[in-house]
């Protein structure tokens, strides 16, 4: 029965409880009806018995008293006055007749009424008869010996009967409080029983409702705190079952939505962290700065959130953070910054951060690394310079070389014909040296203006150096510079003339860097399917000021240098699909590395 009751819905349970309470109070209503019947019975008894008897007994007592007074007063006066008329027509007798019309005489006192009539008969028959014969004394004796004793006896009977009726009336009226008290007791008992039943069922219902609800509240709080997917256990209560089902569906939906949000967030973070763009946002509501991984890596920040202390600590080292503090909006501002001894060129922008309602919620600073593009721009500028130099070289190199040839020839003739004293007087050796320098500049300009592709052929580097080095021996021996070669026999595809120009320029630079007393070493070996040539000298090294622009035109540390030699070398090596780099350079010397493709066998095509 209890298990069946538990399956009821909350509405049905409440209806059952109300029905039970109604049944209990219906029992009281039955008892109340019974009490009302008792009250009605007592009331009818009072109405039909006690009150009429008391009224008639009081009336008869008065009537007897009046008749007694009439008889006594007339007996003392010898019945001279109209005794018969007074006795028969007194007011109390009239009121009795009127009362009889209103209240019938109860059967219980009918005997007293008969005695009253017999008493009146004694007067009307005996006394009135004797008085007709003027037997006054006899009439007085009848009154004194018969009438008055019977009247007193009857009066006592009336008083006794009336007192009995008063007692009966009192008993009947006292029955009301008892009935009411009994009804109240029953009402109290029924009320207590109803309250106890209500409390019991209310407690059971509240327990069956509040306990699952408390459990649900605990689960819902867990869900609200982020424990999505938490499920509420089902209850026997139908309404709670429906509620639990809805909560579980909500929890699963929240879990799915949360997972989708996390997935979207991770995708967005992956996108933001994968972009080669630095992004820093400031949320004025949360009062915090957030940075993507590019910013954290570049500025050595450990956390995604940037604190004020981070900004204060690093703003002198990274001036871009000072721009973040300002509320200025700007676009594509180019700044230079040095990080880890490397110079960066950044294109920085800062704007307001707005929500979907176009309300400003903070600001966003973002930048991109344009170092390479800046270098490319510089290269383009250099290319324009080279193009201009090429045009100048193409148009004027031959014109300059022809006069130089004539001047050089005449100076040579003059040198051969003039005595030594005049040669020293006019500094012929200085003029010849400057003419040679002009020849060198013209040759470099001609090489720069010559964009002809290299005519590649199979070349053994050892044979090429054996042809080239004897040309430099005289100048190298004059400065006590020793050249050492360690070359493997590998064929490379190269333009022999241009490659000779490369080594000629490198030998000249090494000779100038060494000065006197030193050595130059040329090594060639195969590494990683490439032919690597190491060109080392024991010179003073390359100054730090030109290391980054060493291969660019007009970059030189020599007072009489043109700055075009290494640029020509770089252009020739790149035209051979190779690469030239500085391996090391310090006060003990400099080493260049040239990488060129190799040929596996001699029969390979060009």
C-alpha cells in the first residue's frame, strides 16, 4: 500500500491527504449531528414539558393565593358584598382562560387542574348554596374546614410540583454544557488526530520531496560549478522523475556545449598561437593583459596573462610594451627592437577592442615581424643601386678603360726612358699604383654589369688553382705569405673564368688582411653530397661593423677599397647554385665556406 502510495503524483498525494482529513472531520460532523439531536430533544422537553408546567403552576399558585384572599376577606365581612361575582370574575381567572388558549395544560399536571376545579366546585356548590339560604356561619365553616385546608394542601402540591419542574428545567439546561463539552472534546480529539495525520503525511511527503530535491540541488550546484555531465538519480515521484530527466538532459547539453566551446576556444587559440603575429589584448573589465604564444616567446613571458609588474620590468628592454600602456590608437608604426642580440623590425598597430554591440571593452595591440621584408626592401634599394652602377659601368667602363690604357702605356714608356731620380721626383711608382687601382675598379664594374649566365663545364678545382696560384706567387712571396691547398679530386659544374675571379678576389682580400707574414689555406672536401671549399687566412679578421653587410656593395673596411669584390664573389657563387658564408672571423683569422654542387662521374652532362 505504501509503495503504491509512493507512486502517486504530488497532486494525487495532496488530494489523498485532503480526502483523509475530510473523512476525519466528517466523523466529527456525524457526532455533531448526534449532539444537535440531543440538544433538540432537551430543547423540546423544555419547551413541551418544563416551561408549560412551570407557567401553569405559577399561574395556579397565584390563582390559589388570590382565591384565598378573596375567601378570607369576604368571610370576615359575612359575605355581605358580592362574593360570588368577585370569586368567579377575578383577573387571575381571566388570565388563566387566556393562558389556556396560548399554552395547553400538560397532561402531567392535569390532575392538579382537576383538583383546582374540585376546589372551585366546593365554593360554587356548597358555599354559594349556603349563602343563598343565608347560612353565613355554615358557609364560613365550610370555607375554614374544607376549602382552606384543601387550598393549602393543593398550594403546597403546586409549589412542590413547580420546584420539581424547576429542578427538571435546571437539569435539562445543564445538559447543554455537557453536550457542548462532549462535542468540544470530540472536536479536540478529531482535530488532534487530523493534525497528527496531516503532520505525518506532510513529513512523509516533505521527506519524499525535499530529500530528492536537496540531492538535485547538490547535483545542480555541481553542474553550475562546471561539473557538466553530472546526472541526477531518478526518483519514484513522477514529477521529480520528469525534473531529473530535464536536469540530466540539461547537464548533457551543457557538457556538449562546453566541449564544443572548449574545442572552438582551442582552435581559436591554435590559430592565434600559430599566426606569426604578436597579439596583446587588454580587458578593462577584468583589468588584465593577454598575449599569444608569439608574444610570450619573443618577450620571454612565461604566462598567457601579462601583469603590470611584467610590463614595468620589461618596458625598458622592450619599448613596444610602453606603447601598450598608452591609450593612443595608431596603425602600422614601424619600430626597431633588439632581442637576443638580433635586430627586429616590427610593424605595430593599436586599436580599441569592441564587443558585438560596438561598446569599447579594452584595446588590442598587434604587430608583425617585417624584418625580412625590410631586408628585402633594402636589397631592392641595393639592387637599384647596382642596376644604376651596372648602367654606369656598361656605359662608361669601356670609355674609362681606353684612356687608362693610353695613360698606362705612356707612363710605362716614360718609366723606361726617364732616369731613376726623375721617377722618384715625380712619384712614378705612386701614379702606377693608382692607375692599377683604377684598372681594378673598372674591372669590378665590368663584372657587375655583366649579367651573362656562367658557361659551366666539368672543372677539377685542383687544376684550376694550379693555373691561378702562380699568378699571385710574386706578390704573396713579397709579403711572406704561404698558401697551402688540400683539395680532393671531385668534378664540379662551374664557369672556370668566373670561378678564377672568385678565388682571385678572395686571395687579394686575404693578402690585404694579413699584411706581412701569414698563411692562406684552401681546403676542398665532399660533405652531405655538396662540395665544400674552406678558404682560411691568418689576417686580423672582419670588423663587427660590416659583418652583417659584408656581401653588399660598397661594404669595405679598407681605406682604398671599393667594396665591390665580395659582392661580385657572392653573385658568381649564387649564379652557380652555391652559397658563400663566413664560418668564423676574429683576431686570429677568417674562414669562408663556399658550397657548390658536385658531379658523381666525369661522363655526366653539363
